[in-house]
C-alpha cells in the first residue's frame, strides 16, 4: 500500500461477514500469506492473534452480532520482512489505540468475561494507526519480521 492508500500488486484481501463463525477463515488465509511472503512464525502468530481480537470485537460490539455487515482485511508485503494488515468496517467509530486498558483481574472472584482483547492486540501489534472514515473505521497494523515481545504494548 502506498502512502496515499493506493493498493500495491503484492496485496491480498479477505472479506468477512459479521458472523463469529467467519473467524475460522482467518487462520488459513494468514497461512497462505505466510507461505507466499515468507512471514516468520512469530509475526504470523501475532497477525492471527491481533486479527482474532479485532475482528471478534467488530462483530460482537461494532455490529452487535447483527448479520449482513462486511469487514475487509487487506494484506500487503511492504518490503522484505515488513507486512501490513488493514481492517475496514462500517461499524460506529471505535479507536482501539485510545481506549483505556481494563485492569487484569487476578482472583477467581474478580474474573470477568472479555476485556483483554485490546490489551492483547496492543501487546502483539508491531505498530498501528487508526482512521475514522465516513461511515466506518480503518485500522492499519504493521508487523515487522520480529514483533515486540508480549508485555511491551503500543500506544
């Protein structure tokens, strides 16, 4: 992808519907990209984890589990060892880079369902930018051949 957002030839795209079962299509797609572009295992793992967290949040919260909405995920190999995932949806504006991180609960009584997806995403994404678009969101996540170790979150 060029600086002005134009698509380069070394890009692939996955279109998902707003159904949580669609997430099963992500891992095989990333595996194909990994084979085609020699994505290192650690970057591939980070891509899978980040996509699962972001996409499940879009489906569950952005689209409120309502069917009939789409999510586009584009992949680009920017340079050797430098990869980009761009996620676009038409859900209400939501910037995962500025959301406060929920505290980690460490007792059984304090356990809650969910709430750690943004923390995981920030820990495993190499670099990310968010853009609110007319009628939607664009989240660009850059992965280097070597991504940050978990526990060193971005933003």
